[in-house]
């Protein structure tokens, strides 16, 4: 899938470049495409410098949280909920702790760190699967919730914005929180409908209702604020939560007599290994997208979409953010590259860049997650996993656009 997508970017760019030369009479298009190749390769290395530090920092902190028992505590806390949402998984099964760690990494926006943990969780769930070639209900729910990407603290999005020179990298904190909540809710409801999960079970309601009421009340409060106040609140909460989480991990680790420095170094080494493996993928996708943009093919496609949107009378400013949304179901690295390219070409604090950042933080790579997670355990029949995951992703994109108009429109 990724092979075809990447090759397709170059082939479409080649056709568009030939059209601009032979039909449009613009022989400079090929020089622009070659220049874009080298510019995007250089940009990939610049992004990686900050990505090394970000992943190293947060995987180090996650290792402290794991050693302090926070992950195990979360597994016990969420155990009654998972036993009802995943009735085929017995209490105390190793999969529950791994699922919790995976959700924690996703909540922090560390999608690259979440993947290896998620693969371990999927393997543990496979040990309970009575039909090894078909996805079990528990595996489908786990995959859909993973694909819906509940991101409470999108540190990698903040990092990309900081790298591109944003005045306040955490400005998109609240928009991402609201959009990702919408995608996760739709994902859960769609799976519950197909699997006939009893969401009205008293225990499930005891977990979900307080969160839903809290989110609803929070949104009602936000509705009373001006756009400037919303931006200021998003910035304050983003930075406060980010630093507060760091201090909480360190203090709890110290109180539990965890050698916080040594554990941090252990996790940081893992973060370094994860980050260095991303550079080839980032270079590949950024170069392909840079050539696509330089050839004029991407602008032509966006102009077509913009014309269709104009016929409906809608505001067209969100159209320039759609490249991220269109490739996100197929490839996280391509969507990441699209986001960076949008921030660079449109301006990091422009409306399209803010929408693209919110989309990137509120949805996941559905087909990539499906291929990797199910492929790792030999599952051939995905059953209803694809439909439910795509429903969640579509809800996340729509919510991201709507929330950005609310906050920044």
C-alpha cells in the first residue's frame, strides 16, 4: 500500500510537470521539482533533530511512570471497564496492561512509541482468539480505539509547530482535544452497535458518563468565550498540563523510590532508537510530497476541491488542509509530511496549518494500523474493523474542521 502511494506521488508529479512544460509552456517546472527534492531532504533532517529530543524525553518519562506502578494502577483502574467492553479478555490478563500503556502513549501523542506497545497487546489478545485468522471482537475494539487516536496531550504536534517557528506551539491543544474526543466516541459507538456491547451497563456508565458530562460542561464553558480567550486558554492549559505531567511523573517516581534518572535513561535510549528509524521514512515522504507540490499537481487537485466547495457557498479556507486528511488513512509518515509542508507553504499559524495540525492530532492511519496490527498476528479477516475505524476517522476530520472554525475562524 505504501509502495503504491509513494510511487504514485512521483508518477503524478511527472505527468503534471510534463503537462506544465508541453501545454503550459513552463520549462522551469523541472528545476523547481529538483530543487524541492533537496529542500525537503534538508527539512526532514531539521525535523528529525527536534524529534530525537521529543521522543527521547517522553519515552524516558513513560519508563519512570511504568517503574512507579502508574501503568499497572491504570490497568487495575480500567480493568472493570475493559472486562465489559472486552468480555473475552479475563481479568488480570497481560493484554490489559499493554492496552493501557498503548492508550497512554497515544494520549501523549507519541504514536511512534505506541506502535510497538500496541503490537505486543495485539499478540496477547491473539492468544485468546479462538479463530486465529479472523479478528476477535476484543481485537477489533482495540484496533478501532487505537485508530481513533484519543490524544490528550499531542506533544509531537507541538514539536512540529515549534520547529516551524510557531509563536505558541500549544495553541491547538483544545481543538485537538475536542476533535479527538469526537472520533473516539464515534469509534466506540460504532463498535458497540455492531458487537452489541451493553454500554448502558452500570459499570460502563460509571466510567463513561462522568467523562461525557465533564466534556459537555467544558464545551459549554468554551462556548461563552471569545476567539481570543479560547486561544489564550488553549495555550495556558496546553503548557500547564504538559509541565504538570512531567513533574507528576518525577514526584510519584521519587516517592515510590524509583531511581528516576536511571529509568529515564533506559526509556530515553529506546526513544533514540525509535526516532532514528523514522528518518528514512520522513525523507521519502517529504521528498515525494515536495515534488508533488512543485509540479503543480497538488495545487490543481486542491483548486478542483475548492471550486466544488465554492459552489455550495461554504468557506474554502479549510481546503488547503485537506492533503493531510486525504493521506492520513493510508500513511502516518505521509500525513506528517503533508502537515509539515502545509505549515511551511501556508505559514505555521495560518488557518490551513492550524486545521491540518488538528486533523493530524485527532485521527490515525486506519489502513496502516490495520495492516501492521492485524498482519503481525496473521489475521486475514478484519470483519467490521475497517468500517468502524473509517467512521471514527471521518468524524475526527469533520470535528477538526468545525472546531478550528469555532476557535480560529
